[in-house]
C-alpha cells in the first residue's frame, strides 16, 4: 500500500520538475518520430516541445534560481 509522503519540494520546484519530465518525454517521442520518418507526428511533437520549453523556463524563473 503506497504511503503518502510529504514532498520536500516547493510548489515551484515541483512545477519545474514536472515540466522537465514532460520535456524529456517529448525528446524521446521526437527521436521515435525521426526514426519512423513520421513527419506529421514530428511536427506536432516539435510544437509541443516549444510550448513545454517555455513552461520549463517559466518554472525556472518562478523558482528564482537556476537549478
């Protein structure tokens, strides 16, 4: 049974971590689309990656430090 352990991260740190994880997932998807030569999927991933990068940068700015 999972135990709810309080997070040691601040809300800003959690947002940054989630954004980085999402970006990492998109990078993996981008590689798969390139290998499959799926240009439509690649274009969608690149657009999502741009949006996610902005979320990463915003979350970093909110933290007030460069992790």
